[in-house]
C-alpha cells in the first residue's frame, strides 16, 4: 500500500485478505481484508498525519468494481484499537492482472 497510485511513492503498509465473486456478472465481490500500517519509520514522502502509525484496520463488505460504496470498518489493533467507520474502495485500473485501487478511509477512534 502506497501514498499514491504510483508504485514508487512512500510505502504505508500492506493489505491482505480474500474475496469471492458475489454475482454472475463478475462485477461484485464479497471481500474481507486487513489493512496493516507501519509508518513508525516513515519514508520520504509520507504525509505528517500518517507518520507513526502502527496497527491494523479490519474491513469487510461487497465490492463493486464499477460503483464504489462504503464498507464497514470492524475494529483494529495498535493505533487503530477499536476503530469504527467506513472504507470506500475505488477502482483505478482493473484492466490488467495487477489491479490498482484507491482506499478512502473515514476512521473514528474511541476517546
């Protein structure tokens, strides 16, 4: 996972998970995945508000490769302990085997 769609931009962490087709047209998938951040040693180009993050965010829901929709954040660990909110997966380039998505996070943490 990088700051921008450019694979050479600063690394924020990685995403692991699984998905399975949820429609006959191949446009909708059920996904469950974990976003793991590790910016305790930020690289050049890491935005200041993303520096020092360590932990995971858990996300699940239906992903449509044509129409982006928000998905539930179902908790996390480390900097994101007990996180709530939404995550929107926006397809950038899904024409090749190496697909690129943008992940928009709206995270709320307990006080």
